[in-house]
C-alpha cells in the first residue's frame, strides 16, 4: 500500500518496511502541492509526496492512478 511522506521525511525505510519495498522515486498526488495530502510521519505537517510499493509502481506504469494508503500514514488538511 502507498504511503504519504514529505520530501524531507523521504522514502520509508527500516524494520517496518516489508518486501518488496517502495519505489526509489516518489509520485505526486493529484493537485500537488495544493493537494491537501500531508506527510504521515508523526509531528510533520509538510505537503506529502506518494511512495508506491514496487508492484503499485508497475500498476502505475500500466495506467492505474488510484492507490490505497496504509492506516495512519497520511493526514488531511481542510479549509
């Protein structure tokens, strides 16, 4: 499942990242940088980029554009 992290927090890594891992480059959410998608890292409120799992990145290459976000990995900024 995709995960939302800002440019500063970067690509998800570490023990909680399960294979096959995440793409090397982030994807832009629709409407970026005013998409309302906020980094899911605790304490961070920067605009987020989307990191896709490798199989999702392949689906993106085939034209898929909607991806599920893992629980507690994104927050929404509202007006």
